[in-house]
């Protein structure tokens, strides 16, 4: 399964950038974001996303 991860702006919460990753990468990305206090929005990726 693949997930879309959006990094959110600290001020207004808008998406700054988006990446699609496999399930194995989600934990690493979440840990990195938590270490620096970064806000993320994570959702299952559409089948057409790459």
C-alpha cells in the first residue's frame, strides 16, 4: 500500500509539499518529522498516484 504524505506549513496549515511513499517508509518519515516538530498529513494514495 502507498501513502500520500503532505508536509504542512507551521503558520496556516496549508500543504507545502507532497510525496507518495510505500508503507515501509511512513514510519521513518513520521519519526523524522516528530524529531523536528514538523506537521504532516498522511492518507492512502490514490491508485493513480506515483
